[in-house]
C-alpha cells in the first residue's frame, strides 16, 4: 500500500504554479499509461485557463483548494473546495477563478 498527502501536494504545486511562467503545475498521483484509472493533481494560479480540449474519457474534477469554472459551449459550472464536477462528454475548459488545485480522475475507456 502507498500513501501520500494531497494537502502537502497541493501546497507544493500551488507554489510551483506561482513560481512558474505558465501559472500551472501538475503531477500524476496515481496510475498512468499502463492503468485504466489515472489521477492528476493540477494547480493553477488565479486567471489561468486550461484551454478548451476534448474529454479524455470518463472523468471527474475534485476541487481541493480555491475556486474553478468548467465551461463547455454555452454552459459552465463553478466549483469550490470540496465540490466534485463531472467532466462533460464534450470539449471543455477549466479556469481558476482564484488560486486553485484540483484532482482530475480519468478512466480511459478506449
């Protein structure tokens, strides 16, 4: 069994995002190419946007810190710490409304 502190990871990646030129930092915390399930911690500074992209498979975004907005077409969903957002099966984007960290969970279906 393995264990890691998401709180510590959030603090570390928020600092990396603030110190970096892109305003973001990310790391896979579980899974990868050899697994169906993949969990990625993503930290974003306020105003940073992950541009519109395709849905990678069945996916959720758990907001660990801050506030985010997920948008798809004319629809959007705001999330705060503790919220779970279901990623739409369509092109979508994610914006940090304030410094934020999320846990993206993806089950690759194909």
